[in-house]
């Protein structure tokens, strides 16, 4: 489930769940599990690290 659907806000970094969604989940005996979206800005750093590592480790062709 998307975190924005079931979360109404954050307090001290902890998600506050939508009361209606919690009641729904409790009634139907389901568990609400969410994931946080990745940070696209941090992706470039790891990709550039891989690029540098490949340049250092992979020898150029003949």
C-alpha cells in the first residue's frame, strides 16, 4: 500500500495512521504494511560510484 493512503502525518519520524484505515484493517483482520518511497536524489551517487568502480576494475578492450 502507498504510505500516503494510510498515513495522516508524522510525529518524531513515526507515521500516524489514518483512523478509518486502522478500523477497516482491524475489522477485516488485515495488516497495514507500507513502504517509503525511495529518494531519487540519492540514486545518482550510487550510480556514479559504480561507474568509477567499473572504470577502475574493468580493463579496456584490446
